[in-house]
């Protein structure tokens, strides 16, 4: 499921400065800070004279480097080796305005998080710079220093002031935490020939391809994301009675999963798809405003993003009433057969595209068997003249997964789709069948049924491992799951 990264556009902060600040009757010596807003109230002189005093000292003890610091250092070394003598700039991105003086939650650029080890706690507008030296590079992390009680921003700026948003990181604290040199953002000077992630094709491609093979830390974080996501799916199943009762039950599904994502992780890794009945045939249905009706299937595509920003991406299709009808079971088990065929095809040295081909062979065979194709399955699979079966599954079967839900997206085709499977790669397997409610090429009993099964797979030297195998997959397992949890 796609989840676009936060844009690098920065929202203005003028309207947020001194918003809802302490008020008093205007006096001749009240001070009006330079922040054009009709919600602004002047600060009386007494407030300005006392606001910076009377606060307890903050602890000065520096943290030990976090676990991912050493892994991030190894990744930076790879970048340094790839671009000798050249200055590389990796921005975190900035806040993106949602409406007026409200921003979307900040989520740093994936390349920045990958190369710094800074996850959910990264600062907006930070910049990682590889400064060329005689040998290699010096990596420096620039960000805006904390606006603590010694600064006017502490109380006047709702974007960075600690009075508004709580304690923020200090330069020395982050340097110790990430084991990385830091400097104030005001010291950063862009160069005329900087290589910049998402501006320079060469460096953007390199950092994307660097993530094709996950290290041990990344694999552990992805396993954690899958584990928490599994608990989120359990929550949905347990709440099915309440979900069915609500006129917008899809929203309840979304909310139940989001609660787990926020309580046990950082957030969702992408907008949850909670698609019931005919909505399951819309591949990226995120409106989630429909009812969840017994007798229908509900397709839930959801993933938890953990604090390190690594995300799961899992889909399960559930019979709302607790049991599949015969036609629903036929469609669902065909999707599972396709997924299992793709999994069986995953071997070290096999082209990544083979995962999709294996699933399509099953899909083509079954829809031909059901009489839905104007040609044979073999003809449908012809690379030039075929494709008739793709009417019922237009999307691909697999994509790489990691710190982005569609990870490594800027990698070259010959390393991604045409690349060979290697140990350490993590990818999805997610075939589906979708029969639109108005599709006259299929019998009426098929119309409005959509099913997808998506699992997260890690490639090892000994073969593929399904990280999400513990989340019920077969039709029988799904029915038992619902019977057990949704009492």
C-alpha cells in the first residue's frame, strides 16, 4: 500500500506564534512581538520580566548511543565510499501545513532516518551533511537548537517553543544519542554543487539501492512491526460485533487499528484500507465510510510503523458473518493458492519478477477454469498478446518493504523488478481477485467480491520466511479466528 513521505514544504509559523498566549488588559508598556496574527495578545512587561526565571535545572547527563547508531554509521560509510570528494546533503524535510495554523504530524524523509538512526523523534528541517575530507567524509547533523527557557521562543513560538510542545533535543544530547557530530541549523550553508537526496538522481538512487538488503537491526524492527500489526488485526476481529453495529463500520475498523498503532508503535505506516463489500474491489479504498454488513467480506490492508519508522504491510480478508459462502471461499482460497505459489517460487538467485509470474499462473488458470476468460489460460499468460486475466488483478504481487511501505522505489529496474533475490531482502507477497459490482464479464454471484492476502517475507540463504505467518491465512483458520475472538 502506498504511503507518500511527508513533503519537504515548510509551513509558516507566524500565525502560530503566541497563539492563545496569556492575556491581559493592554498597557502602555506591554510588548507586541512581531507576529502578524489577529489572535495575538500583547505580553505585559511583568510577564516578560519573570517568564525566564524560577525554573528548575534540566538534568545534564548525556545518553549512551542508541542501538541503531552503529548501524547508521555503517550505512553512512557506504555513502562516503560511493561519493569520494563530493558533498552530499540529506534533508529531513519540514512540517507540512494541514490547514491554517495546523500541521500534519512530522515524519522525516526515509533516507535521512536510515542514515542517521533518528526515528520518530527527528526534528523538522534537520539536514545531514557529508563534508568531504582528505580521507572520506565527516558527517554532521544540523538542526534547530532547542528553544528552552533562556530564549524568547520558549513562550512565543508554538512550533519550537518548549512551553508549547514540550522538551526538545539539545545539540550535545543528540550528538551523544546518535554518535554523530551536530551543529546548529543556522550554521548550515548550502553549496553550489551539493549532491542532494531527491534532487540528485545519482545519490537518490544509491541510497534507495542501499536499502535493498536489510541489516540485522532492520530485520528485527520489521519483525517487531509485523508483531504489533498482528495484535492490531486481533483487535479488529475482537471488535467485529461493534463494527457491524455502526453505520460507518469501516471507520471503526480504521480507528481500532490506529489505537494499536499509536499505543504500541509510532503510527500507521500508511492510510489503512478498511474495504467492506464492493469497496474491497477498489484497490486503495481509504475513504472508509461504509457499513460492514454480515454476508460480505471486508478487506483490511494495514501496517504499524514502529518508532524506528520501519513498517509492516499486511492484508487479511474476513467474512463479516464469521463464515465464507461457497463462492467467497472459492475466490479466497484461489488467492491463497496464488500467494503460496509465489512464496514457493522465492529462492536466492531467482528474479524478483518471478514472484509475480508464479501468482499470475494460478490466477489465470483459475479464472479460465471458471469460464471468465475469452481465451485459454496459456494465451492469457502470453507476454505480448495476453493479460486478459489481469482485469481481475491489475496490481503487482510484490514490492520491497522497509522504512518505506514501498521501499527502495528509486532503485534501478535491473536491481529491483529484474534483480535477483538475495538474503536480507524483505518484500510483500499480495495477490488478489477483484470482481467489480458492475462487471458484466462475470456471473452475478461473483460481483462485488474482492479478496487479497498479503504477507511480509524475508529472504534468507535457506529460503523465504513469512514474518506474518502467525496471522491466520487459510479460510478455515480465518473462520476459527473470528469464532474465537469476536464473541
